[in-house]
């Protein structure tokens, strides 16, 4: 029996093996074992199993699935009853005497009532759930969704535009769908969210992701080419991950003049928490009078106030630590564009 289990395990673990051949071998071994009844082998087909069921990655997903199952089972029950009723009709019709009613009025009333209940449950439950998915709660993160010839464009509150959707876990997100030159759909199956955006119209919906991970985002551009399917990735960050990602992309526009770009970077990159511009000593040294004062390090060395020193302090802040301060500044390597670094240098040197 251990050999049979091993063969079946191999059939599951090695996709390249022929599952039918392995199953036949297992059946042959099973038939050869004493005291073992011969039975048809169970072949595991590729793609079958619980792993293919859509994950529930939003707070709406369980409610949508529960409603679907409720309606599905009720429809099955109603289909069985209707089939039984027709069978009874056929039997009574064959035995009915002249003048007898083949179908009691109570059966007609019961069938009509069942159909009414099915429609009512579908309408009430479906309408309530649909309304809930369109009225976003207060404090929801607003994201604009647009569509152009290149695909989806997602715009965040800070003006950052990207072709990938980034979302926080356990936080409501409100989607504002912008009208395009053609109708399109927006669907994230794991969220149980699908929105149809007509030509030139706008729609809104919201969702609260409940599980971190990457999920498929699908869309069909309806008018121009019904077969053209647009795809993107919806990335749900774990707790704290979205905030870090959002901070990293919250820099100022890079087309600003260097001095203005540096000032905006100083305000938006968190520099104000540690470095003052009026001489006040906080966590880090003040930027005031950067060019006029001596920059003495903890090791006793003196560093000239140059662009290279500012750049090194941003990318490798632990390399040179100013005397009287602790090495607590994080590195901005990979988080700042070269233009931002040059802008910060121009702004810091301008503070006299």
C-alpha cells in the first residue's frame, strides 16, 4: 500500500509524468496486493482542486459568495420541485377523468410563490450588496482609474500616475472610473469586483482588500475590439507596506526649477522632521548657513560644504556623522531621483 501512495504522490508532484500511466501502474500494484479489492484508480487532473477556487481577498468577497451559493441552492431546489410537479402532472393527467382538474390550484400558487421568493431574494440581496459597493465610507483612499491606448492609468491623491494598482490592506479604497473613448470593464475577480464603464460616463465603486498579495486585474474594451483583453496587476501591500510605497512616490514634479524642486523635496520627503532651516537644533543639524559654517565630523575630520557631501549624506548617511548628532538618518538610496538630489543641494546652499 505504501508503494501505491508513493506512485500517487509522484503523480501529483511531477506534472511532467503521464498521470494515466502512473494510475495504471498503481492499479496494477493494488490488484497484486493480497486482501486488496480492485477498484478504478483516482486520477488527479491538472488544475483540479481547491487551489483553483478564487481567493477571497476583500471584505465583499464572502458576502458575494454566500449570496451566490444561496441562490444556486434555491434554484436547484426549485428546479427539483418543478420537475417533480411536471412528473406529477403527467401521472395525474393520465389518470384524470373527464372534467377533473389535472393540476390543483394549490400547486400553481406554490410554484408562483417560489418563483416570487427567488426573484425577491435575488433582487433585494443583490441590490443591497450592489448599493453597498458603490457608496464608499468616509476616509476611503481615492484613486482615479483611466484607460488610454496603452492600458490602465491609476492616479493617486498626490498626482502620481502608474499602470500598476497599489492598495493598502484592511483599508477602504474608492475608485473613480473616468470615461474613455470606448466602453470598458474593470474587474478584480479576487475582490469580487466588476464595474462596467459606458462610453464617456463615470462610475464609482469601492473595496476594502483583506489579504496582501498580487491579484489579476482584467478588463475588456467593449466597443473597438471585443476580443481585446487588457490586463494589469493589483498589488495589496501588507500592513505598513503601502505607506512606505506611497511615501517613496510622493516626491515633487521633476520639471520644477532646481531651487523650487529642492524646497518641495525638503517638505515632502520628511526632511522637516529632523533638519530645521532657521538654526534650531533638532534630531539632525540645521540647514541654515550650510555654506558659511564648519562641518566637523565625529571622527574629528572637517568636510567642505559641497554638492558631493550633500549627495553622500543622502545616499550613505552613516559614512560621515556630524559631531554632536547620532547616526539615525535613513538612506534615501533608490528613493531620490538625481534631479531631486541636485535640487536639495541647491536649496540647502541657498539657506544663509
